C-alpha cells in the first residue's frame, strides 16, 4: 500500500454532502482530499434528483400539449410518441454537464481527487482500494445511501427494478407496479405513467406520501388517480411471483396485481461500507451523529444520507457544509432543519415545511389557526391552465407564529422557499400579510392563505 499524502480533511464520497464538505473545507484554507468510487454528484446528480426531473419535464410538456386545444392552440396530427433512446440521451447529457461541473469545482478549489473505494482502517487512515493510503486530521464520511432491499420471497428478479435501473430504461413497460408510495414511488410512478405505462402504486400505509399533511395527500391521490394511475393503499406485499410474461404481486388479504415490471421503492438505507475497521455507534442501520455532525468517534463526521436523519439533497448540502466548518474550525455550527422543505415532484408538485395539521394539533391542541387558498381562484394559475391544488397555512393562535405551510399546485417546489424563509426568519402571519405581493403570481395563493388565517382574505367568498 502506497502512502500518498497528509491532509487536514479527507472526505469519503462525492455526493451532495461530500463534495460540498470538501469545497467548504478548502474555502476555509484546509488541505483537502476527496475519495469517490463512482461518479461525482452521487445519487442526486446521477440517479436521483436531476435525472428524475428531466423525465418529469417530458411528462409536463406532453400535458401542456394535450391541454393546448382547450386554449385554442391547434396542433395538427397530434400523435405523441417517445423516442426512449433520445429521452435517456438527453437526461444523460444533463447529468454529464452537472457531474463534470462538480469535478471541475473540486479541482478549482484545490481539492485532491482520489478514485476508488475508500474505507477507514484501525489507525483512522483512509485506505483506497487497498492500494493507497491517505492520512488526515479529520475525516468526513459521506457515503450516502442505497436502495432498501426488502426481504420478500421472489423480490430478487430481473423484472423488479430500482429507481437506478428505471432511469436508464430504453423501453417503457406496458404495465408497471410500484412497490411503495413514498416520494420516489410517487414521482417515478407519475413519470412512467406519463411515458405510457399503466401504473399501479401499492402502498402499505393508508395514504401515499404519508409524511405529508392528510389534506394534501388526499388531493394528490385524487389528482394522480385522474391521470389513470391506480393506487392501492393499506396493502402489504407478501410475495413476488414470476409468471413468465408477467409478475404477480401477492398482497395480504387481497387480490394480486400483475405487471410487466415492478419498481422497488420501499425506501433507502445508509451505505455504511466506508466505515471500515473503526467502531462507530449506529442505530437501526444509521451512523449516529450529534448536532455538529460528529460521530461517536472524535474527529470523524458523517453528513448526508449516511446518518439517515432526513434523506434529501438540500439537507445533505447543509450537513456537508456544517461538518466541514466544524472539522476545520472546531465544533461550533449546528444543523437546524426547521426550514428544510420536503417536496414531491409530481404534477402538480407538492411541498411542505414545518408541521402537518395532525402534528400541530398534537403539540398545540386546538390553539392553532388554519388558512387555505385554492389555486382555482388564482388568476395566474387560471391563465396558465394550472389551477389545481391549494395552499394551507397552519399558525399558532396566540402569536401568529407560522407552524407549517403546505402546498399542492403549480411550482409548489419553488413557492415553498418563501415559507422556509418565513419560518427561518420567524416572520409572523400579520407580517406576511403586510407584504405586497406581485400580481398576478402563483405566490399570491400563499399571501391569500396567510390572509385567510386572519379571516382577511379578500378573494375567498
Ligand atoms: P449520495 O448522493 O448517495 O452520495 C454518496 C457518494 O459517495 C456516491 O457518489 C458514492 O459513490 C460515494 N461512496 C459511497 N461509499 C463510498 C466509498 N466507500 N468510497 C468512495 N466513495 C463512496 N433529494 C432531494 O432533495 N430532491 C429530490 O428531488 C430528490 N430526488 C430523488 C430521486 C431519486 C430517484 C432518488 C433515489 C433520490 C432522490 N433524492 C432527492 C435524494 C438525494 O438524492 C439524496 O438525499 C442525496 O443524494 C444524498 O446525498 P449524499 O451526499 O448524502 O449521498
């Protein structure tokens, strides 16, 4: 094994948590190395956030084309087909641009790049592919996550795909069953339905995307069923049987469903392979960290999906930044997740920040106020043929503190940032309502929902 160099900080994993940590540490003057076994950008850029949104946009374009006639736009010979080679090629082009961009950023910040599988040996050095060693004062483990393989008989089958497989598929399956109606299941289910698959989502809980507010998930369920997606809830899958031409998905106490392919979207689990020979405290398959992102082993930090706290790219960005600052300057900055939004990129989009109504009632009893505004009364949404969904605001009754904001509707993923800012800055309901919003904008639905908390919304009958 060849000793390469000594560093202030060594990062294992070049996804959102790892690459941000490496760059931030370098910005702070540290000598930094990063080890990546695959392609920089991690799950998010290669097989997650970005490629999935390229697919979603295709579906959105087709929806617009389908609605065009109702707006007086005549498209003649309106047969729409997908050239999947080209769909995948376009997606790959976007991914390539971004992943090479990350690598270029690392280089421009003077970070040394090592390629291969990194793990920690008992001396707390980083070993790469059992060939190279680097020594570092501090280590940042950012190995991310991988697909959770649930132990159901028959699940290991070529026709059972992960989201990684699905995003490279050159043929759209005629029928596809999505096992798990979480965020990834809902997003990928919708995208493939848009590409022409008959999609059935099978979910164990009584709602899809069950961590969201009940009113929102009810509306999402209604709207995506309208697109022809079948949703089976409270359904426990017990076995997958390969019938040759089709898969049979057996469900406890119910009729089976049949499909050409299945997407396994039960969830993701931290990838702990980089932990090597050092003993860390773990909890249900996650590496434990404190608010500084430090593990039970002093000087070793673990930001991002690997700690399983909230498996989202923007959370990984922040955790990576905080881990780097603490590694270089001593523990001083903590991660606060109050203003971190959660988003489902369906059509329409869903986004939330803060507490759901059920959580707010559990914490505050009935001492809360709720405001709501439908996009069907929003001028911009109507003019854009995108008037589905609503904004729901939950506030504390006494001080007008904002407890949660929930949006289903056009550009929800963009709009939610306003709510994140409002909550981060502790802006109260009447302060929001004092703000002048531009007209006509989708954002006015947020304004009106806040005004409705005070019973002051003018555009509600
Ligand atoms: P990862 O992105 O998993 O990166 C870990 C990196 O470490 C990888 O590059 C891996 O190759 C490398 N690595 C691991 N072990 C080693 C080792 N031992 N040696 C060397 N390298 C190693 N989040 C959002 O916020 N918005 C979205 O819209 C969104 N959409 C998603 C869609 C899908 C289909 C999926 C699967 C995920 C999506 N996510 C989304 C989640 C998001 O991708 C993750 O939260 C994010 O990528 C986590 O970043 P990370 O750096 O912690 O881990």
